[in-house]
C-alpha cells in the first residue's frame, strides 16, 4: 500500500471503479448469453426481446465509459445479424 495520502485514496477509488466496471460488464455478458440461448432454442420472439434488452444494457455501458463505442456497436451488430438470420 502507498504511503502518501493521495496515493492511498487513488488506490481505493480505482478499486471502487474497477468493481463498478466489472459489475456492468457482467451484466452485459449475461444479456448476451440470454440472446444466444434464445437463438439456440429457436425462439425468434424471445430472441428479439432479449436483443432489445441487451442493446439497451450495452448502450448504457458505453455511455458510462465501460465499453468503447465501436466495441458496443460490434457486439450489437453481431447479435442483430444472428437474430435476423433465424427462420
């Protein structure tokens, strides 16, 4: 641990922010898994609903600075193509 007060604070703040980012990323992964599960099950309506929810969660993560805008766009694009390819 650091000796200087400001360095100690930086360590604590960084831990807090890392935990927040981890929680947000975990939520995104869960939403993406739900879309993938709906696609695997062949349920187009559930996949569309899950995609809408996942898109919202990913956009929020991007606005909070957890994901770069291109990363979120790529994730959303790939999921959308997968849902649209369903019969």
